[in-house]
């Protein structure tokens, strides 16, 4: 075959291919629905909680019917249609597309995906996540070194385990008094999991009766009991971070990453520190909004450093720096218990309390 004929044949094939692609595009690309799908899913809840999700935000460009279907992974193997395009549910009843789902007992993250659809249009979807959590030593936080046989005190229905270091009793879990502070990501379900984040001014008030916020003298005594020293007041406590860190898991995910500088986590002291980070609480809401799932006492709270830092208020204000107070903290890649300063009204840290050993 001549070159000219081959070129002609090639041109015909290109025209045919282009026409075929155009035809395929015209048959597969559908117009979009108007708007964006939205629905509310709380970030953290307890197992057994029933979630109710009502779809909003999507409209049919020609004001005709919309349908909705849903899927929750890893639980559901099939989609659940809650409304067809005729406005009825699977039982023939009028429906707004609301979907209800009960969180299972398995402590993990569930992905909820909602879809809006209509005949002749491409579907639109949105995905949100909800994590099942629960408190207690056999709950979301495990392997801390605390057992049912560990000594404890119960305050307003909350059990606080403690350990004795030298001649001082230290709480082995973070305070979760809901009269002040903020829960992690403002989620009430996290109160008894991470404990609350308090300003310094609040930290002075939330210890159980008979317990107090530890001062520098208490941290110095801890250092000596665990084989270290504090060279000068409010300086790092050398080399004992691993002795107060709990090798904990959150919903089966290891919290403290291993660092050679820190070495193996032993939690020799029983202090059981977990890396719940810290918080920039900001300004407290004079009339906080508290809902079924959220406590917005600090609506602008910004949580940072989870899985990296464990941060605890001390009882000591910073001399000659008005409005500042000291906190002790552990960072995942350092072997020392560090010292920092925070604003007394806006910086949020965890609280551990002490008393003289009985």
C-alpha cells in the first residue's frame, strides 16, 4: 500500500476515533446536582450511641425529586437507601432522607458516606468519620500499667487510680472534672478517655478533695525517688521520662512512638503518662453551648501535640511574669521531663494531683 493511501487511512481512523470518543463522552458525562451535600456526624461517641443524619444542601436543578443512600464502613456491606427520587422510603412512606445508625461495640473509627442522586444526573457525596470511645482501664486507653488492683479513689462517680512515688501519692490518670476546662476536640465522650484540658486558674480548683496540684517541690521529690535530680528549680529533670510514660494504646493504636533517645518505656513509677498533647483554649464562653455530643465552653479551642506531648500544670506561677505559670511536659523524642511556661488564662494542659502518702 502506498504512503499516500496509508496516510488517508490513518486520517480516517483518527476521525473515527475522535467521533467515537465524542460519542462516548456525550453518553457518560452527566450534569451535576446543585449544591453540596452536608450532614452532621459527631467526632467521638460512646458505643451504642444512635446517630441521626439528615441530608441537606443539595437541590435538583429542575426542582424534581432527589434520592439518598448511605453506607457505613467497615460495618455495612450494602448501601441503605433512605429516600428514592419520588420522595418515598423503601416502605412507601414520605421521607426526608434521614439515616439512623447505632455505633457498634468495637472501638474504632467508622466512616459514614452519604449520597444524593437523581435520574439523569451524576450523584454527589460526602464522607465523615466518627470514632467510638469509652473510658476506664479496659476502654479506649489500654496498656497503661494500671490494673483493677491498683489503688484508687472515686470522686463524683469517676474512679481515679493512683501510684505512690517516694512519699507522695500521684494520680495515674488525667483529671476529667467537667465543671471546668474542655474535652478533646470539645467532644464530651473524650472526657473519661484523655481527661480535660484546663487553664492554670482552673487547674488550681479541680483536684479531688484532699488532693492538690503538684508544685516544683513535688516534682523534685519525684525526680529523687526515681534516681534523678533537679539541678536548679524549674529546670529539666534528666533521664527519667521513660519511667513515667505509659506504653499506652488508643483504640489499639500505639500512642508513644519509640525513640532511641528515650529507650524502652518502663513506667517504673506507675505514673502512666499518655501523650494527650496540649491546647490553646483561648477565651472562655460566658454562656457555653453544651449539646448531646459537644461542650463549647471554649469554642475556639485548638488541640495540638497528641501522640507527641504529655503536658501537666504545676501549682507554681512564674515569678515576675504576671499571668504566666509553669507546666511540666514530656516530648516523645526526649528522655527528660521538661519545663515550660503558659498563659494562666488561655493555655490548656492536663492535670495530675498529689497528696501525702497514707
